[in-house]
């Protein structure tokens, strides 16, 4: 036998180990594509819930309060939604982003 090794098995052969893991969904990450370009500067100036600092990060961060979520909005129309706990919450959060973007686009056409 090599020095420092043991002949003992990891678990006794006569014991049957039963594992019953429990889990809880804490965070869902989802992606979406709006198939349109976004004006991140304009969106950030139109909503206090959107932070955009292109020197720090290329996407704008939209904070949704109900359901609690953070959405990363990118110029190419891609969205990353994070922080939700259910697929239904993802749908609600993305729908809020879409409504905000629709309002901004409608207002920018009038100007």
C-alpha cells in the first residue's frame, strides 16, 4: 500500500445512503429580442428607472419594481431579464419594458 493512502471505503458498504435534496428557485435569467434598435440615451432620459452609462457598460439597466427584476437593454434590441422567480414574472417584467419602449418611441415620433 502506498504511503498516505487508506484501504477504507468512503461509505460503509452495508449502509444505503438516501439523498433527498430540497431546492427553491431564487433567480431566473431569460433573454428576449425586440427585433428593433433601441435609443438607450433617449430611454434613459425618459425614465428615472433606467440607468445608462456606456463608459461603464454597453447596456442600459431597467429596474422593474413589481415583479422585482432587472433588465439589461441593449442597442440591438436584445434584453436580458434577471432576478425573477417564475416564468410569469419574466413575462410581466418584459411586458413592462416593452410598454415603456413603445411610449418612448411614440413620444419621440411626435417631437
